[in-house]
């Protein structure tokens, strides 16, 4: 089966539209979305897989107890196992 749609673009468009009203923004053009709450940050990652077209859903929090210039999941949970992209629907 050949893929006739860009699943990454479709995923990011749908997610951005659904999360933006909650103050959650996309980091650049990545599959990472976040909401900064001053002393902690919520991170939502749509992790790709090398085994198929689709995504894993990881949600976590990063506490800002120590200054650093990057996000690290202090507590993370794989919310959803691999979800295969089979079409635009």
C-alpha cells in the first residue's frame, strides 16, 4: 500500500488545532507540543516509529527546579501505544 497523504503534516495540523485553544503550542515544526506553567512544563510528544507509519503518544512533565536550556521528561507516561496511520480519516 502506498501512502498518498503526508501523515506528519496531517497529524500536526489536527493536533495544533485541538490543543491551541488550551494554550498548548507546538515547538517549531516538530511533533512536540508544550504548555509552560512557570515552575513546570507539560510536554506532549507524538513519537514516530521506524517500524511503520504512525505515532506513539507520550505525555510528561518537566519541573523547573534546576535551570537548563532543554526539555526533559521528569515524569513521563506513554499514553497510547503505536497507532498506525492508514489514511486521512
